[in-house]
C-alpha cells in the first residue's frame, strides 16, 4: 500500500460544491466515541452503512481508512472510514442516506483565522464569496483529497496546515500540468483536516480559462509530485542505491560484451555472436545516426531481443532483480506497484543506454575472420601431426634405402665416402634405430591425445545445460521468433510519449 493517497473526482456542474467549500473551511468538533468502547467490533449499523457506502462509492475501497477497517473492524476504524467517505463525498452525500448525519458531526479543522481555507496567496479569503464563485462556475470542478498515515505525518511534520499550504504552493505548476490547465488560469482552494488516523487536505481545482482535463496519467503525476516532495529524503536515499545498481548493470554488460568480442569460452558465446552479427548487418544498412532512438521499429525489436537474452545471464539477472526491488520501494512512497509485474529490462526506459552499448559493440566487431581459440588449436595440432608423420616416413624410407644390399663392395665404399664428404652419417652398418622409432610414435600419440581432448571439450560443451535460461543455443531464429510472438501485443514503453496524443481518457478521470 502506498504511503500517500490521492483521490480525485470531478463535477460537470457546481451543485453541492458550495456546501463543500463551507464544510472544508468550517468543520467543527464532534463528540468522540467513548474510549472504553472504541476498540469493540463495529456495530451492526456501522457494518450496514459501510456496505452501502462501498456499493455506492466503489472507489472508497482504495482509501487507507478502508484498509485499516478491513484489517481490524473495530468501531473506531469503522468511524474513521465513514468519516473519510463523508469528507470526500461531502458534495454529493445526499445521494446516500446516512452520510448526511456524518457530515454534520465531523472532527475539527485547523483554522487559519476565521476558517481553514487557503489558496496560492496570503490574501484575506471571504468564505461566502469563494463558495458563491465556485458554485457559479460553468466548467469542470475537481474535488481531490491528499492523505497520509498519521505516523508519516508526525515523522515528516505534515501535522499542521502551514506545512500542507506550502506543499500545495510549491507544486502549483505540477497541479496545473496534471490537469492540463495553464498556470495563469489555475484556481485552487484547500483546507487541512487533522483527523486521527490520516491527516489530509481537501483540494478544489478549476480553470478560469481554457478547460482542462485530468486523465489517469495526470493523477499519477499528482501522486508523484506530492509523494516526491513529502518523502524527498527517502526518495534521495533510494535513488542513490538505485543508481548504483544501474551502474553495476552497465559495467556487467560491458564485461560480458568484452568476453563475447574476445571469443572467450562462455557457454553462449556463439549464440551472442550471431545476435550481434545480425544487429551489425541491420544497423549498417541504415542511414543516419546509429543510436537506438533513431532506429526503425523492426531493428529496435532486434536490439530489445539482444538485451533480453544478454540480461538472462545470472549476474545480469541478479543485479536487475535488486534494481527492481529498490525501485518498487521508492515507488511505494506514492504508488502501489505490487499489483503490476516487473517491467522487462529491454522495455525499461531507465536502461536505454544499455541498448546503445550493444549497438556500439556490434558495429565495432569484425566478423570476417574466425578467431575461435579451439579452432586455432585444432589447426596447429593437425599441422604438427602431418609434419611429424611426414618426417617419420622420410626417416624410415632412408633407413630402408640404407639397408638395401649393394652388388659391389667397392661401389658401397664410394657411396660411403661421398656421404662423409657431404657431412652425412653413414648408416649402412648401423642396426635399425629403435629409439628414433619410439620417439616418433610418442610424438604422434601425444598429438592425437590432444586432439581427442579438444574434441571431448566441444562434446561436453554441447551436452551441458547452458548457464542461462530460455536460450536455444545457436538457434537465433527460433528464439527471436518466440520473443516476437510473446511481445507482439505489448505497449512499447521505450517510445517517446506524445503529450498531445495517446490518451483517450476524458474529463475528470479518477482513481
């Protein structure tokens, strides 16, 4: 559950808003529940009213107070939830009988003078005049509530109206941007309600110029703006850790690319080389900048696939899992990310630099020459084997020729003298050299043994399971086809978002 809740509603007419303005600014004290009974189970009338409320206002189930009530359904928590619903739906409480009584019995509001209403400037605010002006507004009016847990409000000093007033003023431009309103046309009023469990502000927003609208994305912007401001200390700490993991991921990918480029003995080197070779071929045929953002969608998909496969290496995967864990903790300050699966690394805009690293590495590689270490060893050993066999054969032929009988001893003596004159040994009277034959046989057997060893290494590499998962070694076509099939309907999260297009949500989109 997020630590900050932002609930947004809108009205196309101002009916009921006049009463809400007065309620926001002048909410008076209510008689508290007797302390002896506030921890009893919720009464039957409370349970029935809560059931009616959640059926009529389904989004009330997202309130922090409702979570507290579901975890511990006491009278106190039931009262807190109904109190929160009465506040957020004060402008239309007459739609549900039973809430009207709650509206007239709220705990006190912290007043700034005669009332608790504040706005962008410290000018006197006439509550009746504001209520009249807002109720007569012809455009859309958004009624919003920003809420914190009591422990966070106390710890971060958001337990008073002044802190909330400064918070809203600091984020005026963000509020305008989220509602698609020009800052000069933005009008807002707010009041702080220091309730027991969840201190909060009521916020009314509207435009006096061109009409705006609040989409789902706009609500996320509001949550982010308020959450990052309120929890900025924790955000900074977590962002530093997150950045550290992102840098470690980049260094790990660089090391992996160096190993692949050097043809070092990795389980999937040949597979990665095929992927990089295909990227090189596709990118080299393109004109313009060789960066991910400038590539056509088809080539981007290939680079995404490359990052997906490389990131499945154990160390890469472990680092990305840690980054996700810290990122979720950071988001949980103003957003609940548990309901959504983690974003794959290739679709995470935070890691676009890794894609450019892959492209750069692929373009720098020379695929025209084979540089596999085992292939070089094979060639050397086969050449040595051929040379040794040839030398052995030549020696044996010389020995056989030396042992051939000659018809004339005088002629044999002349041949012997010629050999001596040329510095050659006279082997005519020597016995067959068993030591040389033994030496030649040992050399050949040694070379053959080494060849058998290298062949056995290759066989073991093929038989062993790859250290990475979901990779068909040396079968890039099948792997890529499967990747395309699995991601064909996914939204491209790494595309530049068009602020003026792509949002079909209209007026007052709420949570």
